[in-house]
C-alpha cells in the first residue's frame, strides 16, 4: 500500500500518514510506503502509547520527519527514507521520552538520504540509532549522500 499525504492547510488538518497508536505494527512492502507533501510539516508515521513499529521495506518521503517516536519503539530493518525539509529530523523522538528511555529507535537496515543514522542531531549532537553489529556505508548520489545501514 502506498499513502500519498497531501499538504495540510490548517491546524486541524491531518499531519501524519499513519498513527501507530499501540501494539505491534509491521510495514513490509518493498513497493509501498508513505509520501508527504513538501511543506516542511508532515510526518509519514507517528509512534505513541508504547507501540512498536517495525519497518522492513518501502519508501518514506516526509515533509518534515519520516517517523517520530513519541512513546514506543521504532525498529528499521529496511526501506528508503528522505525528508523534503532542510529543517526536519528524518527520524526523531520526543526528547524527554528519549532521555527517559520510553522512546527508542533501533536502525539495523535501510537507506537514508542526507541523514546519517549513526551520527545525527535528532536527540542532540552525535545521536547514534545504529546498534553494535551494524555499520553505515556512505555513497555519493546526485542529490547528496545516501547512508545505508548494513551488518558490520
């Protein structure tokens, strides 16, 4: 399934493609994903209420943040991730919840345009969402740098 999220026009408009409200949710599709309008505000997915979201494939192109974890765990095993905003964090957590360990991100695969999952500023300078046993490979591409997480 592919969701195309149009631009939000006001405070009450949809600002997220998929709300992951609780339980365990898996995004599988290599051909699916979520694409947001280029307005610097929209999220592809929002994780909250202690939910667990696992992304194994697909394409996630965000207006602001591809996935935000308010409370719960995001595990990325594959997929392509891009933000259309220079001001957004590609993968992000609610800061206080990240510090309290109630919002977690584990990146074990996937490709990220112009955002290094092992060294980013999402939760402060030098944030590393890549666990031991994995590494990041950089490749120059036409529109910047592609960071791909692979087993070490």
